[in-house]
C-alpha cells in the first residue's frame, strides 16, 4: 500500500476555529510573502528560474511525476489562486479544492475525468441544460473512431525492413495497405487519402511523420493556434536516432518552444528515414507516440520532447 502522508497544516487545525477564521488563515497560520498581513495578490503569468540547469531539472522531475517547485506558468497555478483554494477546502472540511473560470468548466472536467467510452450518466429532468447538452452531444463522440491518413506514395522494397508493410503490399498505395493492416489487426477502418497533405482541414490529435522540414513547416502552419487540434505529435528519424515532439498548438509558450526546433532542409542532416534503419526503430517511435496519446487522453502530464538513440541505448526526456 502507498504510504499515508499527513500534512502539518491539516494536523494543526484547531477544532474551535469557525468559518470566518478559516477564511482568513485556512487550516493554519502561514507567513505571507514580504510579511504581509493579508494574502498578496500575485499578478504574473511567468515565474523565473535561476538558470538553464534549473529549468532542465524542473522539466525532468515533472516528466517523472515529481514536484520540486510549485509554480511554472500562471495557467497551471498561481500563489493567490492556490491560497484561495486552500482556504475554501478548510471551510468545507475537504482535502483539496480547485477553482474554475466557470461552472461549466467544473462540470465538464468532472465528467471527462470519470466518464469513459461505454459508460453511463444519469441526469435528472431539471438538470442544467448545458450539462445535458454536453453529455448527450459531445461525450458520445469522444471515442477514437475516425482516423484519416494522407500519403501519395506506394510501398517499395526498401520499406519492408523498416515498416510494417508485407511482401504482398509491394506496389500498392501505402494508405490502402495500411488500411488493410489496421483492419486485420485492430478492426479499424481508417479513411485513406491517397494524396500528399496540402492544407486540408485538420482536427483532433494530429500525428506527423514526414521526410522533410519543409513538409513539417507546412503542416505546422495548419496546426498552429488551430482550436480544432488538441494535440500535435511530430516525429523525426534518421538511422537509429529519433526525436518526438508533443505540442499543444494553442499554448503560446509551447508554440514558441516548438518553432525554435524547426530549421531548413539545408541545415538538416542527410540521413533518410530508411538509412540503416530496421523495423524496431519504427516500433520504438510508434510505441512512444502511442504512449503520448494515451497520456493526453487520460489527462496526464506528458513530456514535450523525447530523444532516443538505439545505437547507444540513450533516452532523453524533457
């Protein structure tokens, strides 16, 4: 069993404190920033790090599920917000409290956290209409039932050692062969588009595995700040080295970070994806991409960059 953790704050709650005192002090008196009597209002979106090493250590710990400091970016938490949540929890006698920007935000997050495909929700006749609309119209559509694949290429002999195609697929359009494989293995019928991606509308989780930086930049322009795209995963591979980026395309800080990783084809190393690569390289990438999608779908934290080198058995996560 996991070790039970008790906090000094919860243990120090005097039983005689009433709601007014709890609203001021929470479960315990805490020294406030700059020795302020009232809780200071923190008005900032960014929190600084001492140096680059501290940033890397923070991201490494976050990827491992460890918390070494509370505040990274205002959207993920703010000292004033957290102090308010702490006091509300104390007043209600709860373990934790979470503040939302609206009631529907709280309702939707609760439903998404507990509901799974095939589950059931019981709603009363006088239920808030927006809650009923969300439950009946959107939750039913959250299963992964639609996959669209773009590729204008055909299966060639050099694809067989490093991709899942079969000998019988030689000469077939890649999307047609992939559709047959998905149908045989998973019972899924993807929408096969035998064409190169060229600004067609994108939505949901977008996974990119293209050969050139120019193609990556073209796809990125359709993904960037696109509210219909919830997650963008982009994989790069050369021989036994691969890099996987997982991006929330509407987060400005993540957008800036990702765009710094894009460069021209002239700057790229000339190592095509098929050079000295065999199928375990692609399986490794596929497994990591699938893991990122699973973490995203379950609302878990996921690393935004994964680098691995199978020749040296090196794995770096940020």
